[in-house]
């Protein structure tokens, strides 16, 4: 089962995206709908809300007057916490029931308005954020929900910022234009990424390594690494686990293959093997290969997401391979000359192996430089006092 989180601010039009995904066959779980269901007349949820806020939040028919309740809690932090404490556990229980009932090969889209605000992204294989310009969102809310412009802008201001949403987004859908444009983007996302990701996840398949082509440095690589690291910690049940962004994409400004390398430190290889199932379920199936010239044993996991090539190297914390994987990028980040030298090596090798669809030749020919560079990096560490714990 592929778990996809879907979110977006008020007026962004994420319901349009959710509807299109449902047309393609996604199992859509709508948190807003569940929030209404758990406080319908006769439910324990409504009884608890009435006990907390009084009968004046009911309409003439005895149903919850959502607008009246919203006006009570919107500007009152304690009231909002009380309401959340009542409703969210009920929504969570119902969500778990619906997830459990979904088929094993389902693509489950969980529509969660406050996904970013509540830091729920690590629970999903992918997070989709739907956005539109603020003025467009305000116009939609005024038109569709009957709010005043001032109320609409206040509601938008109270939600997550665009910066926070971009940090959480694996997929960013701009819904500020014609509806056909966003629908076409959803169609492509479904066919090119979601369906393929679900199949890879269910079958335990991973991405191909690909060829040695370099791309310009992407300033979003660190944010992508942080999202993946958070998913890994959540998947293994250890939110304090050390997961580091390593490799060329961890060196700002350095052109590299579009590959995010991560390293998970463990206390033993037995522990690494015990985590293999959880990592595979999180989208990182075990890869049978590896670099036999590593200074110690390790385990390699490769992303199943066709839209993001990523490697997870699982090594024993404190071992020579673990240390070297942290040291070399730190040295390159600090030493302009070394970084320029390494880029020249990468560009030369990428040119010589251009057109190859694997990394065998490129990796083989890069090893001599790395062997010599490792000792230079150690010299740098001694001079500067660098350590992996710094």
C-alpha cells in the first residue's frame, strides 16, 4: 500500500486534486469529512463537544453548528486545544480503520488540511502540496464559502506558510491557473510516479542506479534529504536515530548526479538486518549489491520512488566506513581547492562514461582519487579538530 499525504491551504483547491486521484482509483480518506462524521448527532464525539462547549454550539435540529463553534475556537488557543483533544483521536481511529480496509495494492491518499502544521509528513511515502496565489485563494474562499475577504485572509495567515509547505512537499502542484492544467499534472503524477511507486513498493523493487550524468547543484537537495531522513526514523521507530545526508548532494554548489545519499548509523549489522523489513515498507528495499572495497561491511537500500533516486547506506556507528562517509563531504564543504579538484575528476569521468546506463565504469575509475583523497581528508580533520560528533 502506498500512503500519500495530500494537503494545501484553504482555497488552494486540493479537493479538485483529491477528486481527480479518486477518479484514477485512489482510495481517498478525507479528514474534513471524517471530522464531520465523528460529531454527527448521536455520536460520542458530539456529546463530548457539547459537554466541553455547551448546548449553544448546536443548531435547532440538534446538530453541530460548525460556524458557531469555529467562531468560538478560532481566536482561543485553549478552546482550540480542547476541541482538538476531543476530535483528533476519533478521526485517527476512523482513519486507521479505513487504511486497514484498503486493498494491499491500494494507493491511499490521505487528505489532511493541517498535515504541515502537525508535522505529519514522515508518516507517508509521499506528500503532495496543492497551492495557489494568495489572492486567488481569497477570491475562491469568498466565492465558495461566503467569508468576508478579511476573514479569508485571517484564516490563510493562521495556516502554514508557503515556506513550510515547500519544505514538506515531495510534489508541488500549482493550482493557480486553469483547472485543466492542474488536472493534467495530476494525471501525469498518477501514471509516472504513483502507480509505479506502488508497484515497486509491493514487489520490493528499487530504482536503477542510472548513468553518471551530472546536473547543476540543486538547493533543495538538503530539504529532500531531511524529508527522507524523517521518514526513515519514523519507519524504524526511533526518532532519535542518526541519519546523515552524505555524498555529493550534501556539498552546496557541487554539481552531482541527482542522487540523494543518506547514512543510517546502527549499533551492529544484526540491527541493520533486523531493520530491513521496516525500511523496505518505508520505500527503501534492500539492494543486494554494494561496494566490495568498503573499509567495513555495510547494507545498501535503494529508493523505490521513481521520482526520487536515493541511496540509504546502513553502517555501524563509529566504524571506518561510517566515519569516512561523513568526513569526505565535510572536507569538501570546507576546502574550496579540494572541491574544485573533485568536480574536475567527476566531470572528466562523466564525460568518459557518457551514454553508459550504469555506474560500473564511473565508480571503478573514481576509486583511485578517493583512495588518495581519504588520507588528505584525514589530515584536514587532524588540523581542524573535526570529528563526526561535531
